[in-house]
């Protein structure tokens, strides 16, 4: 096993394209996971069973099946009913919805942790349900849950290689095709690993910082 | 002419599982009356305030605010459970101050006061600000307007909460053991605000309290509750000096023995 620097530099631009796609998928998936997760958390709390029950069912269903299977569904089976998604879109939707069911749980815990008195005070000053969520509940519930949310986003980032299975040319898929073409695996795979480390390690350090920063938020 | 009572309880019952908190409770409160509710804990007095603020529903009976159903509405002579819109309409007449303040910790003192008038559309931002500063002045907190609740003492928090409840200009104010969570030296500043409110406005005030001497000075009428029923009701002088019922006598004796101020 020998490391070929010339080869490593030669494949760097191609891998770079993959990195861009990986980052796109992570960022778009994160936004989706955060927004849909909040929607799910709120939907599960409303009194109307026709909203709360489907939301609960969706969460159980998505959590109970592997992400890879969900990606296959989105990309290979949805076209049968006329829904055609590009590989990257299917990948982002898959990652986003999958992680939304986890962020929903973070939101739920954060919302449940707010004292009941906050809801009662909002009612006593006659705020509408919407104003209560928007001005009282969400602004207080979010800061303490930021570390837990960020943790899931780092986890999602590390799951992006699964998108290779639905032909997304993200980093892993680029590396794999280079490796298959040249029959050289050491350089591309090592570089993929190094890239993930270069992002993950600072993320973990940043997460620790977030935990310190937001655990000291006082009343 | 006899005015419609501002609050009427008509055979109101409420239970939690097997526990009957309120049993066929009927009473009236007249406009501008200061009514103190006293009694042992678990006697249902806090529940009365919570049902009035629509934080809890009732099981049976009716409540009327200025003749209008609180928890029910009449549609073509048909009685219906109050809709959300009706409840919001009724809530606008009532303000409440809680034992544990329940201030919004992420908002400044002034924002705590102005938030509801602005969000409910009762005032625009600048009107609310003027009104808010006026109310903070009334409760003696003008200099704290831009601080967060965490920077306040318990007494200051509770005065902020009173200002917040007043911002919507309710006709009825509910005070639920508002001094129970305070250090003893901070109690008086909150009671003073309530006295001022009693003197300067003709607001109807219901208070659940363990401050017997305050209830005696302040209230027009005192009701003694036990097990979800009114045992005795009368002027403070009658009830405190000459209680008719054995249970009232025992309660007052216990309160005195416990060293609470009567």
C-alpha cells in the first residue's frame, strides 16, 4: 500500500465537487429537519386528533424504518406514482424528513420543559394560540435545545454518503467512482475520511461551546 | 335599580377524579367589590380564580360575567359550550396575578407589560409603551423598565405582574396568593400596590390570600371556604371578630397559632 501524492492532487478537484454536493445536502437537509421537526412537534400537541394522530404516525413510521430504505422509496418508487425527484432533491427530502422526526423529539422535550405557568400567563393576558407559540413558547424553548439540535445535524452530515445509493454525486460517490476507475482506493477513501474529520472535529468543539453557552441561560 | 352582578356563580361544580373541589357553588360579586377568599389549602378557592380566568373548565353549573355566560354561550336560545372566540372575548374582561409571578423571562419588564396590548390589537406599539410606563410608574418600577425579570426581587417581579395584568384594562382582577412566594420583607410593597389599586379604581378584585390582616383591612367581604363550599361569608369585621361557624373559628384559631398575622 503506497500513498501517491500526485494521484491525490489529481483527484482533488473531482472530490471537491463532491464536497460541494455533500455540504449542499447537509445544509438543505438541516433546514428541512429543523422546520419540519418543529411543525411535527407542534402538530403532535394540538387537540385536534386529525392533526395529532397522523403526525405521531409519521414520526413512528419514519423512525422505525432505515434511512436507506426511505431514500430508495423517494427516488425509485415515487416516480411510479408520478412524483419525479432529482437525486439531490430526493436525498435532501430523505435526510430532512428522517432527521425531522428526531428534531421533533428535541423540540417536544424543550417545549415540555417550559413551566406550565408560561402557558397560563399567556392565556391570562389573552394571547391567541399563535401569538403564544410565536412570542412566548418558541423563543424560550429554542435556546436550551440548540446543542441537541446541532448534534443531530452533525449526525446527519455523517450520513450523507448514503445518498450515493440514489446516484447523488456527493463526496463518497465521487471517491467511489474514482477508485473504481483507477483501481486505487487508498487515496480517495482516505481523503473522504479526512474531509469528514476536518468538519466533524471542529463541529464537536463548537457543540461543546454551545452546550456551555446555552446551559448557563438563566431565567 | 339593581345592577347585574359583575360575577355570578350558579351551582358550579368541579371535581378532579373522586375529589370534589367545588360543590354546587353559588355566589354573586357586585361591581367594584373587593372579595377575599380564605380557607384551608385544598378548599377550592384557587380553583375559583382559575375557572374564572378560563385556565380550567367547570363540570356543571354556570358562571356569568356582567350577565354573559363565561363557559357557555347562547345561540338562538340554545346553550352551547363556549367557543375559543367567545372565551377570548370574555378573558379580555379579566386579569390575573399568579403566586409564582409567571413573568415572561425573555422579555424586559416593560415588554412584559406591553406585549399583550400590542399582540391582541388593543393598542399600537407607542400607545402601549406610554400606557406601560404609566403602569410601571404606578407600581413604582419606572427605573426597571428595561431590565429582565431575573434582575428583579420577588416583590418587584410581582409588581411587574400586576402591571402586566392591568395593561389590558380588565374590569375584574384575580389575585392568587400573590404574596405567598415572597420573602416576608417584600410582602408589604405588593400589598401597597393592591391597596392603591383599590383606592384609585373601582375595579372588582378577588383575592385568595393567607394575609388575614390585609384581607381584614382591604376586603369589603370575606368568604370562608372549606371542602369546596362556602362555610361563611360576611364583612371582615363580622367574620374575623365574630365567626358563626365552628369550622371558621377553628381555622382562624389555627392561623393565629401558626403565627400568621390576623
